[in-house]
């Protein structure tokens, strides 16, 4: 599917290069800003507050409300292209901006598949893409009916707004389901898939229709939060890797995604099953900053500007990224921990997000690269654990 | 030479991490800011103007005069450590800031060797480091006297303030020398060295005394401006490479440099001769952004904060950086050229500085990496030439 080159409004910054705006001031925006500096761009950020992760380091920061059409309009009119570091801008507002003639990537029609799990599941099923057995549910009776087919336990998910394990419940009985239903949010019920592991296929797509895929990775979750990503996924057959990449590229094309598309997958005994979609730079591809010739943040910018995409060649046989989560207890002396970490592992790459440290919050990540998977994984795990806990794992 | 850990005033930013200020808003500051984002820091920049290269992309920008003690004082008091993207802060002002108890890296005592070529030449000669035959000169008669020993042509250099070929004259006669003398600036005369090529040895040193060296590179100049850097220097013997690295590490230690020290060298039939010193991130190490596990910009920050230094391992067998200079004629449609460049070479890494394009001005650089030197060099040259001229070299 090829569209004509987008005729976007011309809003130019320094060196006559386009101005890109990103809605959301989190770490994805922070790292996109970092990538934009090399490309000669000046990323503009619409942040919730001046202490947002990206707002601390970018020059063109607007503080505003991403659920206010007025704020979005004012922000977008200063940009040639607007993109997102989250999925929380209501679809109706995105459509209104598009009706204004503003260029939004990914567009509202694509983005709804990352905003609403019911829309996503139904579309993927219609495309013949493997997804877990699912059904939208409104009542406990709906859930019990679904359980008669697929059994307990099953998974309930908030149709919209979930992240990092929030909005996902594994329920073992009608009683447990009733507690979730009592929350009064739209839900979808899914089979709890028996899985070997989780994978992610991350690709980019430009308006012109060019696609580019990174190697498929293994993602390791703990408590619903991604804690580790291994690139490439160890022991994955070439057949499955190509299938996952092909699936992600096909979905990017079918859904007309512009920018990054991350497809979270379950590897099961029967093959690959799509879990979630995200249409923005994604935690499962932070490893690309050092581990790929083109990082996902640079690639996202190239895609939304309809530049030809960058090479996705890996720069090392193995790359492992481990998230740094806020530990329990008092805020640590992070500066001291960095001293000791840098001394112990001079080749580890540290990324910190400038965020207030709270238990379980993603405050950074570390990346290790090398030719020995065990060594690389041990180093990434040790670095992340030390920054979190202040003790080296044994 | 080891000093005690610096007891710097505690000025902390986000996550309890130190605040680093950089005097100067050029591309070195811009790329240092980019590196500071990953380290969780918020680089503060003292810029000449809001449109300076770094001021366009950094959040904490102060516009002020780097020759005003008042401006420097106000800036430095908001920082735990102050460092520099140029050598133009007068030494007396640096000493005044140090007398205030502020932490300046590199310090005034080190920096004068990068500020004054007479001081540098005399110190290096006293240390037994090979330098070209030289003498400070004030009159044409002084120059004629020097020429009687080493012959014409010879080189005259401005003792202070030169850069990119400015402040360097090759003179063939007393008449030509008289024109330079008429400029009324302090001069040093040097022998025009018969050289095979130019090299650079770039190292970092921390206050604690830790040193780290990158591979020695070949630098290619045109019209006094560095146009290309090849890492590592092709065909350089291990003996000479170790000598150059050892010399740079020794100088960093003897001069008590903190941060990056770039030693520009002549390779002559009789061995290595030191040409220039710079005590800040340097053009000859831009290749480290992608080509080394730790970039010079990250390393400079680690050094001035007295963090243990990062690994300087190369990430590819060959890395070539080519500077992008402003072409003659009208300002180009750089966006269009980027489209075509990205399409032709998806693995080339582009860095643009956000600067107004003027003929011969450094407006960016490109970096190519790979295992075939000729291919890597051709790609870097073609990319830089295309961005400059809008035509592919044949």
C-alpha cells in the first residue's frame, strides 16, 4: 500500500529543516529529543509539567493538556508533523487536528488500534492474525459465559488506558471477576495463553510505505513490567523470526502506521500470537540506541518525516537491555552508585530519565553489548540491580 | 600524579545528580548536551546568543558574555562543575572563579597551555616532548633571525585565538612576514615541518588521575580545516600508536588536564612531533559517537565529574568521519539533500549542528563504519560532499 508523498504544511526550523512536535514529555520523548539533535531538528515537546523527563532537557517545551483540543491545536500549528510518546490523546481530538489539515503520525485511524484493545483484537482477527481467544465483556455473566469455553483462570484487560501491568487482571473465578467488573471500566476477556516466552517485533514504516524491521527480541516481564530485553531472541528459529518480522511489517502496512510499530508476541507451542501493539518508540527497542546502526528514536523521526529509513543492522552479536526500576525505601545516592557502577563495568551504557524515584517506576535503563550472551546478560542485570538496590547480585 | 578527590560545591539537579555547566554554545556543547541526557544530567550552557548551536537544543541556557567575570560567576554558581567548549575565557577570569572556590575543569593552570602557543611550546620543550623548532617573535628582524637557522618558508602563528586555519600563515620571505607582523598580534615562528601526515591522540583524564585513550587517528586537513578523520590511523605501527597514546596520557598528567585532551601530531620521517593541544571535546574524536563504546562527549562529562572513565573500545574495524562544510552559493535545500542521502546510504550517520550555512563553515559531520576502509572512506566522503555540493562525487 503506497500513498502519495504527504503534502504537509511547511513549518521549518534551523537549517531549513522541519519542526517535529511530540505530544508527551516522558522518557520516550526525552530519548527522541536526543536523537533529533543529531538530525539537526529541534524537537518540540508538549509536556504535562516542566519537570517531565523530556521537558528537563529539551529547548522547545510547551506545558499543556493533551486532552485539550485548544492546547493540541496551538502546539500542532507550530509543527510540520506531530507525533506521540503515548496513546492517551483521545481519538476525536486527533481527528479534529487532521480535519484542520495538520499532519499527525501515526494518524487517528492507525492509532485507535493501539488505544483500544477491542478495536485492535477485532481488526487483527479479521486480518487472520493469530490473537488469543477474546471477547468484549460488560458483566460477570459475560465473563462466565466466556469461561465456559476457555476455562479459568482467564485474563481481563481494560480496553483502554492500561500500561506496565496496570489494567490487566488474571482472575480465577466469577468472584474475582466481579471485583474487576465493579471498577466500571470497559473490559475485554482473553484466554490466559500457555506461553514459552514473550517476544517483540519492532518495525518502522514511513508514509511512502517503506518498512524496516529490527531483529526480533525476547522480552522478560516481572509483575507486568518489562525488566529485560535480549536482542536477538536467543534460540529463535530463522523461520519464526522472519514470520514475526513479516507479521509486524504487514500490520504496519494494513493499519497504515507511520513511525514505530512494536508488536508484542507470545511464543506458544502452536506458534506466534499477538499480545499488544504500540505505535511509538517502545521499551522493547531501547537496546537499539547502541545496538543497532539506527536507533528506534532516530528511525521514528525519519519515518514521521518521510525520510528514507535507516539501516537496522545490529552492532554486536548480543545486546541486553535491563530496565532500572525505583527501589523500595529512601531515595538512593544515585551519584555514588554511578561512581561504583562505572568503576566496575566501564563498558556498560547507562540511560537515566531524570524522573523522581518511586518504587517500581522505570527511572532508566542499562545496555550491555558483546559476543557472549551469558556475560552480556549478567552485566546488564548486575548494573540495573545495583542502581536499584545498591548491592551487587551474587 | 594523583590529587585528592575534589571536594566540589554540591549543586544537584534531577535525581540528585550533579549540575554541569559548559561555557560556549557551539557544536561541542550541543553534542555534550546530547550525551548528558543519557547520564541523567542537565547540561547548562552559557551561550553568546539564543541561536547558538547548543542553545537551540538544551534546556538550561544562559545567554551571557564569557569574557565577563560577572556573567561567568553567576553561571558558575548554579553549577557543581564548569567546563568549556572553547579556549576563549581569559585566564585571569578562570583564576578568579577558582579563587571563589568554584570548580573549573580543566583548570586555569592546565588551560593556559591550550590558550597560548608560546606557553605550550615552552612547556612541552621543557618536558622533552618533540615540538617543531620555534621561537616567540615580535619583529620582522626576529623572524629573519629565526629563518637564518631553519630557512624559508616558515610558519607564523598567532600565540592566542587561532582556530580552523585562522591565525596560521606560511610565509616565504621577510616581506610576507612583515604583512603578518603588521597585524600587531603576538606571534610565534615555527619551522614548516616536512610531514608524512597528521595524526591525533585523544585521551581523557579525571581529577583522580585516571586516564583513557582512544585509538590514534589520522586527520586530513584542507585549507587549515580538518575535513576527514580515519580511525584508527591506517598503517600506523603499533609502536608509534603506543608512543602517541603514551605521550598524550603523559601530557594530560603533567599538565593536570581534567576532561578531554586532544594532541594533534605530525608524523615525520624522524618520528612524532606535537603540533597543537586542545582541552575539550575535539573534532578529531567526533567518530567516537558511534565508533567507540564511550563517546568523547560522555567521557568529557565523566572526567569532569570524576566518575570512572568509560571503555574506549572501537565498535568497528574502521570508522571515518567527514566534516560537512557550508558550500558556496545560495543556502541549499538541506531537507531534500537529506532525503536523497538517506536513500542512498541508509547506514551513514548524519550530525547537523543547527548553524546558519556559510561557505566553509563546519555545519555538521557524517560518520561511516565498517570492515572495508576504502568503502567506509568513500561513503563518508560522498555523504559530506553531497550535503555540501548537492552532487555525488564521481
